C-alpha cells in the first residue's frame, strides 16, 4: 500500500534554532518527492522536489535530503524565523497513474521568539 | 497569471442545503483536483480531472459531485450538506500530469455546516 508518514506531528522551536522534519514513504514505483509549506489559512506551496538520483537539494534556509534506498527524506530548516511557522507536507509521486500523488499528514512547526 | 482561484473563501451552510465551490485556473493545466483538509489532518482527494469532460473519484467522493466542461473551471457541488462536510476545501491544478509537474493549490474555501 502506498503510504507517506511524517514525524513529528508537531514541533515547537526557538527562533534562530535549527530543526529537522522526517518523511518515510512506501510509494512504488517512486518518481519524486516534494516538500510543501502550508501557512495557516493558505494552500500548500512547493519548496523542493527531489528525484531518485538526487540526495540533497537546498532552497535558501531549507535543505531536503533523500535516501531512496531506505525510502526516507528529511527537511532541515536552518536559523529558523518566525515566518517559518507553518505546516510542512511531504508529497510523494508515483511514476504512473493519473491519481499518483500521496500526501503525508504534515508536521506543524511553531517558531517562538 | 492569477494561478488557481477559489470562491467563496468562507461559507456557512445549514444541514441539507446545497452549494457549489468554484475553482478556476489560468495556466492551461489539464489536471485538476479537489481536496478536503480536516483540522490536524492531511489532504484527502475528493475528485480529480485529467481534462475537460473527464472526471474520476478520489478517496472520499461521497456527498460530492464535479463537472469539467472547460479546461479552466472545475466546480465542486455539495447537494445535501452534512456536518461531516465541515472542512477546508482546496483546489489544485497540474500541467500534463507528468510526475515532475508542480501541483499548484488555491487559497482554500472554509466550509462550516451547522
């Protein structure tokens, strides 16, 4: 069964600190993995996309890693800011099928001053 | 480009009422989706469409209907609103449906059924 699991469910960190969010998946055949940021009251916005051959990809203070062998991904946020407070959703695409996107339930990150 | 737009932003319905959630995109995307997101939960697919005139059920289609008469528009219809349909509804679109294509989301419609 194609599934995407994220941990932790929620996280509170102090402004300026780093944090790492986890995503484990069982989607097959795997095509790519995206991390989305969803601000409160808004739709999700894509942060990064990683394919099978990519181990690391950065977008500013966000760095995503992918281990296709263990089917794990992480999103590392450096020097957190208050504006990083949001839900972060891991979405894995399968190679085939019109309905080929599988969503994690997200990690709710709160950055406090 | 306006991207994906949704109306209304917020609506309160009484049990048994009906309404249509509007979704439009101006990116000429073939693929469009409707999701619902309950508090603290992930996105669940209601219906999707791979092109004008073609729709298919997602994970939670009961109580909803869709149509896709044009490439741009993908309305979601609730015929007999129930409290279980209280949720935030997101519309999304994607290009040709290729796995690497980014999925763009609308701002959401918050629906409260009382």
